[in-house]
C-alpha cells in the first residue's frame, strides 16, 4: 500500500471537464474549475440555482438529462457527483477505460484524485491534503493558514510572476536564488505589504538592472540558530524564518530530519558531523567555512541542536566571524535540559526540592571528568549532565562518594522531546545498570536530584511505545 498520494497542480485551461450531478458537490467544485479555465459540462436532470445562473452567463454548458458514459469522451477529468452510487461507480469505470481521471464524490478510495483544502492568495495556492484520512484536520489547518498568510502574499506572488522571465534571462542562475531572497525578505516585499505595489515594481526594476550589471551589494550573513532538542514544534518563529531564507545550511548529526526538512528546499545542505568525538569537519574548518561562504555573499544558516551557547561551541564559531567582520545573528533555542525536563515532567527547580540548577558536561576532557564534585553532590539542587551517558557509572559513583545517598533520585532522558523519547528513572545506585539495558542510542541527558520523583505525578508526554 502506498503511504501518500502524489501532489500536483493541474493546468486545465481549455480542457473539457465533465461534472455529473448538479447539487451541492458540483456547486462547490465548479467555481475553481472555471477559474482554472476548464470548459465545464454539467450533466444532470436538475441543477442548483447557482449553476443555472452560470449556464445563463455561458460560463458552462448543461445537459438536462441522466449522465451517459459517452459524455466522458474528450474529457480530461470527470467528477462523478450524482447521488446514485451505482451511477458514480459506472462512470468511474467508464472514465478509466477512456483514460480520464475521475473523482467519486461518494467514494474517496475509488477516486483517481482528491481535491485538497486550499488557501489562496492570488496566484499563490497552498493545498492541504490527507489522502482522505483526516478531512477535518485539513480543514483546521486551512483555517489556521488563512490567519497566518497575509493577504498581500498574493500581490507579492503576482509581482514575482511578472518579473520571473526577466530575472531568468538577466540574472545568472547561481545568483538567482539570492536575488529573489533579497526581494522577498527586504524592502521590496515591505513595499508590497504596505500596499505600494507600483513603488515595489519600480524598486524591483532597479534591483534587476543592478543585478544584471553585477552591481548588487553582495553581503553574506551567518545565522547561528538553536534548533531545540528535537521536536520541531520547539523551534522559535525567528529560527523558522531564518531557516527559510538561508542559501546554505551547515548542520550536524543531532539535527532531526524533521527540522532539516523545514529549511528552504533550494538551500545547499552541508553535513558537518560532530557527535561527541566523531567530527566530519574539524571545528576550525567549520569556522572558516562559515566565513568563506558569508564572504562569497551567501546567507549561511548554522543550525545547532538545543541552544548554541549551551555546550554548543557557539561562542567559538562566532568569534571567528566577528574577527573576519562577517555580520551574524544568534537565535537562542530550547536547550536539552529544558526540553527534556519539560517532556519528562521533571520541574528542574520545584521550590520544595531544589533552589538551584546546575548544567554540567559529563564529557571527558583530556581523559578526565574535571568537575567540582563537592559542589555537585549537594542536596537542595538539581544537576543536569549533558553528554553523561558514556561516563554514567563514574558520575553516579563520584556523587555518592562525595556525599549523596545511594538512593538519591536520578533519571536519564534519551532522545528527549521526540516520539522516541525514553525515560529511565532510578537512583544513583541502580541507574547505570538500568541504562546499560536500554537499547536506544540517541542523545542522552542525566538529571540528578529529588525533583526526578515528581515525574510520577507530573509526567504527561506519551512517546510512541
Ligand atoms: C554537544 S551537546 C549540545 C547541547 C545543545 N547545545 C543544547 O543546548 O541542548 C549534546 C548533548 O546534549 C544533550 N542532548 C541534546 N539533545 C538531546 C535530546 N533530544 N535528548 C537528550 N539529550 C539531548 C545530550 O546530552 C547530548 O550528548
């Protein structure tokens, strides 16, 4: 069984389309067919008043009788929308034998195509489909998009459409993406949004002439963006906006595929690796690559897991940019400690149990865990260890050696905030063995403190079993 239908946007200008039936469904389908330039022929003994008005206006033709398979001849699409299931079925068979695509109003599974929910802004169309599995969900999404996509996007699409050919012939292919990005993200789009369409047209003409003459300002930029711990819903609006306007993205191994999928599809993707000590590109090479790309006029998205400034080497990466005079922006992300704690139902500083929280790394430096154990092994606080799985045994032992009870609560969250999240709750004494028995190998975070017990009452997230 296929898992999804194939989405297309059909050109129907001048094509014959048969609509069998003249009721509610036909009335709903026909206006868009007419807007697409289709020659619509309705066959039905009776038709709704709106359709009759369209017939009177010569917008469509109507045969006032029962439909006949011969009506399909010469048609590309057939809408079998009578209220008789047997007739719809017969039409579907006849349409297929004539090479036409058919939609049965009464039977999605016996249809060749489905009509998606649509958000329209001028020539811009956003179609939402669920292969008929959740029509009420697609309707909800449509309602949300209606409020999210500004009406002026239609004008912006119209403006871009009017210049598309000129840009194609006058701006070299390798600079075209960047040219359009400047149009959509800069003052030209702002003019359109402010209702100054003609001023926007003039500005676009000037920008085009400059680009043709190679005079446009080529200024790259780097966006150092925290993408959160895994769940794409935890991205910030700003992260998403910059992800969609970057020309090139540098991502590492922890970046969830669902998050990468939100980056502009035309952006070049560079995997720079980095998982614990396995680096695809050395850190110094990543730093210089960003500088080089930005100096070549690219908008570089450096996507970091969690927050760039929490055990993310974000500081080192931007130091080199600052030194080279490359402009950059930093977008904070939900760090793993916050994300995992929330999704595990463990409030890091519940005031009855912890007055402070400490984030530390459990990663060895020069073969050693250089941590201040007496400070970490104290009651009344929560300690979160990033990269703590490999040395879990040493960490738990060191904490008990320095004064915490062996039944002190501790939990490990693996693949936190994702559908694969695993939460292993135990004590300093037994957690290492419990974790060793866990097959999941994703990123893991250790939380130590009495707040861990609150998971029993505050746990809410149900990952996929
Ligand atoms: C190099 S650090 C990067 C931390 C990141 N900058 C942040 O703010 O979350 C990688 C470590 O973060 C933790 N981590 C990141 N994502 C996680 C997740 N989804 N679940 C559990 N731990 C995670 C793990 O301890 C992992 O080894």
